[in-house]
C-alpha cells in the first residue's frame, strides 16, 4: 500500500488574487486578440491595454478607490 507523504499538493501554477476586493466587486479582464480590457461590475470599461498585468493592476486599484467613496 502506498503511503501518503503528509505534504500537500504543489499548487505553484495556480493563479491567486492578491486583491482585497470581494468577488462581486472584482473587475472582469477580457482578452481580444493582443489587447486586454477590464470592465467593472456594471460593464463600464476601466482600461484597455496590451499587457495583462498592467491592465489588471490598474483595474483593481481603480475598483478599490471607487469602493472607498
């Protein structure tokens, strides 16, 4: 019988969100060709760009600012 090592799975490739935003408030990131677009929960365009990381960081920051108001 195989023994389990007691260690958890290696989840190195899982994408984790660093944001403090609730799931319902997170922006939606969509890829169209080479461009990425971020939309808020109402469908309003927040940012359009070529680098996903930059688009995602900006969208999260804007959503946090709007929630604080």
